[in-house]
C-alpha cells in the first residue's frame, strides 16, 4: 500500500543509530526460566540508576545510559543493547509485588505465542534480577499517540483508514491466540523502525487475558461486578458496567481510538469528578447518552458502522474481521482510487 501521508514514516531520534538490520535469531526458550539472583542485595534496580547501568540482564542485555522511554504502573522501559549482536533492544523492568500477578510474565507468555507474527514485537529474553522481572524485546518507534501529537492532531482520513486496517489485523491475530488486549489506546500502538516504519505494532499485554481455553475452546463465562480495566477514555460501555470483557470490548475501544483520531477529541474527554469513581460514572453517562450519529458526525459512515457493530456483538460471538477490514479497504478505494489497489 502507498500512503501520501508522511506521519507514519517519522521515527524518533534514536532511529538514526539503527543502521543494521534486525537479527532473526531468538534467545533459547530456556532463557524464560532465568533464576533470580539469590544474593542479599535488595536494591530496587528501577530506582538505582547507577546500578541499572551496570547490570547485564541474562548475560546479554544492558540498559543504554539510562535512556528511559516509558513508564507506568508496571515499572519502566529503557533503550537497551544486545551486547552480543550489538543491536538496540527495549528492556522492560517490573518490580515484583506478587509472583502470580506480574504483568511482565503475562506479557512474556503472550509474546511467545506471537513471535514472528507481523505487527508484534519479537521477544528476546525474560527473567529475574533481585526483586525485579525484566523482559528484552524488539525496539520500536514512536506510538500513534506521539505521532498524533507531533502532527498537531491532524491525521488525514487516508492515514486513519490505513491505521484502522492495520490495527484490526493486529487484534484479529491476538484474538486468534485466544487472548483479548483489554487496554486498547493510541499509546499501545507503535510504528516500527527502519524499513518497518510503515508497520503498526500492538504492544503492552500486561492487562491482556485469555478469553477461551486453548484445548476445550470453551469461552469464559459472562460475569458482572468487575472493576473497570484499562483506560476509561477508550473503555467499552460493558467494561464501565463491570462486565467481564470479551472480543467485542476490544473492538469498541478501537472504534473510540479511530473516532478520536478523526475528530481530535471525544465528548467525555474532559469530564471531571470529585474522585475517580464519580469521574468514571460521568464518562459512562456520556457514552450512554451521546447518540452515535452525533459522535460520528462529519466522518465517513464506516466508523459509525464499526462502533455499532462492536456494541451489537453477542458476548461470545466471533467478530467478522474480514468484513470490517474490507469495509475500510473499500473506503480507501472509493476515496483514493488512484493510490490504492487491493
């Protein structure tokens, strides 16, 4: 596909150092069984920057001059280097709170299933060091949120439609592995670097959850009284209502992301409340009361169709991904006939 929009070709400054092609070699699967350092050093490596710069994780991966590229409730992520292949990687660190609930271990399990799948970062290593887990993965470029801000919130229809096709492909691949993402947002889609700068990646699987048993193919049961999971701005109505999420919720969140890119804001974006509970309640009220026709006013009908489709899916129903992707391909063909051929 050819795009006239240049936003998806831009990468962050460190991409200029990325002149070598990525190696296809993967670390031995036994690396995921790395044992913890049993010494009595209880330093928190995510806080001790001097210590962090000296550690060689898994005997191979080193953080690069403490170059922090992201952080969150899980911990921190740094630019690292593979000391054997001399290539850049990303190193994610998570302080261990509960061995059964670690987000990085969950992410590692999912990336193992998706290794060599287009649009998902390659997994190189996973293990433990003192009181932290680490994961070494393929280094990627800026997120769609970064690019959106960089463009002064001015993505063209052509760009957003191309984005729609790619992220629907990514969520289809994740769902094929019987997992749902549960935190779809612009920050969790990034572009590749180098010759992959037109490829969108889905990242951050710390909140992802299995929705179907791989052996019995039995779907998880419908349950209520759950706390909201993920980012409220893009959360589905069912998620707000405390219903256990399924594939339909990922699609509804994708709808909000795409509408946000086209309209530059969402009606519930700046609501306030005395506390988080009241704020989330007001966001839900907006989502329930703003008609879809008003929410999608001024943008092509395909985006409204996606939102309506996702809200009308049954709890265990498999989405028709080909229909949805085809709908956006037809939109491209209709609006940009000379540039796109499928």
